[in-house]
């Protein structure tokens, strides 16, 4: 059995989409499932096309990390969607969904029926008011992740980063201390390389630079803290090492499409 694998529910929201809102391309550093709650509209995916949204066959969509898209709500039948973000992370901080692509953006057939039912049941358990409900929600998250993984075949080998594990110590260090500014010389030394070789090798093995890897971890942690609701935006910014709440808010909106305050309201 593989150790150190976690299935995480990063956020879960019922979104009322204003037909008058401006078209804004958004993406997220995690897998997103979107289920029609009511109404109709269109999902536009950059470089992949346009899909109708309704309460029938076109009701469930699967969007991989970094997929740029925007959703348009019909004026005569405004759209509301149930959306959640999930990750399946390994001990080194990498995400299963970064290494695959969905077979199709709209989910069809039995998979649509199964996943839609899972999402509705999980949403009905919110908010988790006791330990039993928290455990049930975690079990539901595992089930959703497992079903979503069936729809995500591996990307072609030529699109994947090489996995020689030469930077494993650096990845583990960054995963545990992502609130600190990384020191490339120190990371390179941990891996027994020069700074130049380390930077190139890290990118080959993870598909990201050390800075990009750290940013993704910080954004995911910020999403979790925002949804917990225990810390203010300023406290979260300080906890995760941003120089100011303004800088944190600007980067968070650039990466997720929402300001920290709006993201928290949508939980």
C-alpha cells in the first residue's frame, strides 16, 4: 500500500451566477467538479470549446488544474451550480490530477449519475458540526476523488515531467515549510547539486519551478484556512508568509479568480 496519500476537499460552494457579470477567465490549482443546481448557461473552456449547461445530460463538468474557463448564466433562467475543489496529494506534495487529463469535460452516463449523487449527499452534510459528520465528509471526499480518477487517463509521457526523484529532499522541505522564502542554494545543497543544475532538475521532475511549487502549496493552504473561518485575511497572509494582506489578496485573486473575502463567502 502506498503511504502518505491524502484526498482533500479544499472548497465546496453553491454559487449563484449573475447573468450580468463580466466574462473573466479563471483557473484553479486543483481539480474542480461543477454540478448544475438549477438554471442554464454555457461553459467556455480555453482551447477546448464551449459546452451547454442544463439540468439534464449537460449537468456535470470535470475541470483539471489550471484549465482556463468562464461560465455564462442565461438571463431568462439564471444559473446556480454546486462546485467543489479536490486534490489527491502524495507525500511529496504533488497532485495526482496534475499528471492526467479528463477524458471529457462534460461527464456522461453512469459516471454522471454516480458523481452527481455523491456531490448532493456531501453538500447535504455541510457544515460539519461534529466529529461523526467530519468523518462522513472525509469518506465522501475519498469516494468522489476515486470516481473522478476513473475519468482521468494519464497524460502522454512526453507531456509529463520526468520523475528521477533527485529533488525529493527539496520537495519534502518545501512541502513542510512553504510559508518561508526558499533559498535555492540551500535546496540545491540538500540535493547535492549546483544551483543551476538543481533549478533545471526540479522543473524537469515536478513540472514547476521551486517558486511555482511553493505558491501552489500556499494557495491551497490559504483556501483551507479561509474555509475554516478561524483566522482573518490579514492573519492568514501573515501565517503563510506574504508581506502584506494586499499582496496576498492580489495573488490569491490572480490564481483562483476570487478575492479571499469572496472565496470565504462562497464556502
